[in-house]
C-alpha cells in the first residue's frame, strides 16, 4: 500500500471524455483556421489574377506638360480602353482656348468622338443645382439658412440633438444625410419618362431617415442632400427641377448642348457608355439592375451600355458636351447665372478656409483650384476651375473608371498661369 486512494474508474472515464472533447474542439478550430487561411489565399490570388487582366489606365506623365503631350496621353488612355472616348475643353476669360477629342462615340455606328460629343456628367450636375439654388436666393425667393423642414413639411429625419438642417447644409454636404451609393446605381431607367423629383425623393426617403451626424458637425458627401435640394427648388418655384435648371442655369450660361435627356438636338452626338467587366461595382450590378437592359454588347473585358438615364436628376442627371461643361464651370466662377458678388463669393470663396457651395474638392499649393468629379455607369467627368486665373477645364469620358481628373491635372500643366490671362 502506498497510501494513495484508488482511482475511480468512472471519474477517469469522464475526464478522458472531456480531454477527447476538448482535443476534438481544438482539431476542429485548427481545421477551420486552415480552411479560412486557404480561402484568403485563394481570394488574394484570384484578386491578383483579375487585376492583372483588368482594364487599367496608363500612368500619367510627370513634370511640365505641353498640349501635344496631353493629347498623346489621352490617346494612350483610349488605347488602354480605360476610356473609349474623351472630349476636353479649356476656357480662359470666357473664351474657349483649346478643345480636343479622341476615341469612338459609338463603335456600332463607326462614329468618332468629337468636341461636340455629349456624355453623362453625373455628379458635375451638382454645380448646376447649386447655381439654381443660389439664383433663387439672389431673387429673394429662398433663404439659405431656412430649415429644410419649413420648406418641405413632409421631410422628417431621426434627430435627437443639434440644430435644424438648413438649405446651406445641403449645399455644403454638412447635412448629416447618408449617401445613396451604391443603391443609386440601381436607380436607372431606359426611357425619357423621368419621375417628378419631389415624389421620387419621398419614395426613397424612408430608407435614409437616420443621420450620420448632427447638421453642421461634419462634412460628408451626400447625393441624397442634392436630391432634397431638387425638391426644395420645386417647392419654391412650383415648377419641375429640370425646367428650373434649364431656364435659370443652362440658358444664361449659354449651354446649348446640355439637357437631362438626349433631346433631338444633342442625340446625334451621344457617346455610348462603356464599363469594364472587372470593376469594383461589377459584382453588384446583377443584383441591382436587369443586365439585359443595361448591356448592349460585350467586347472582351469591355461592356458597351445601352442608352440610360438616372432617376435622381438633381445630383446626377445632366448630359453635356465638354464645351458646355466648361461653360458651366466658367459661369460658376465668373458670373452669368449669378449677378451679385455675395452669391458668387459663396460659390467661389476668396480663401480655402470657407467651404464652397456646389464644389466638393479644393486644392493647389501654388495654383488654387476647385473641382467636381462625376462618375457613374458608363461615363466619367471632371470639371475644374482656377479662380485666380479665370481658367476652366472640363474633361468628359466614356468609361466608368476613366481617369478624367488625371487628364485635368495634365491640362492644367499645359496652361500654366503666367501672371496674365492671355493663352
């Protein structure tokens, strides 16, 4: 006898079972971990493989730039299929000083892009919407600091604290309203029967009543905010948003090749949209839209799109030529739509310390600029102004991922500021 109590067989059996069960759990966890790591490796390899064959624009050249070098880069972009057509225009002191076009407007009609070709400009529309709102304010029809709920009694959001959301908040992207991306990519139609924008907003608004932040506390891009501005315009004027923009912005700015539909005057210059089959939004599209309506034809890694429209016009609805897009930028910078300096100063503040209305991007260490990009199914755009130089640049392209802003960078280098405004 060694003095130790005899082992309990039943207890040993239970402990053995516990050890086996714990060991089994460990083995399962290890197997799950190995499977997860394997899936990650497969996904990474798949992503790298897709990136290798995806359509990508060429690297933009660095350093000083000539006009010939800009056109050479545009041709390289067209050759890469990152854009299938591109038209650009440059205005200084209200005069067009350079235009260029490259690529195919419609390969099925063997029609080349020209300087009068028209493209969807998507979010560049927000510049026109902001101008329309400021024009109404200039005429005393609208107070920019009026609460939105006072102008649209049906408008409700879930807000527990902070001040009321104002029209100025909508213009500055400080409203707290969430953005509509990616849902907006499913808000397409293939006929010209565009919905009334107030009724359309009311149908979509129940999904967006929760704010991201209290009004004025932050600045986050929101297409929804400009949809609300469209409804405000309709409430103030009693007219459709589109007609107000046509009368108060397009006409006084001299924009004769711009509209919300491909009307008979601009339809002959329509540029067919193109979309890369491998793109960040491509996997989502079949769940959001009818691909048979969306795609006209496929050529390798490129999808040619049918004519389409977006249902939410105030943030993204305009169709325009590069010259007209540059005229819009020039009007926002130098006047023509707005007549008073107070309204113009809101659109183009004297310093970078103030948030511009209508424009979303600002920059330039030595040459101050303001810019708005546009991107959506089939087309891309960039419109930029250099207010100290009276210089406006517009780049419109067919190609969802076309490097429009990169081309605007190069064009700006080809038109340096020399201290005077002669080209």
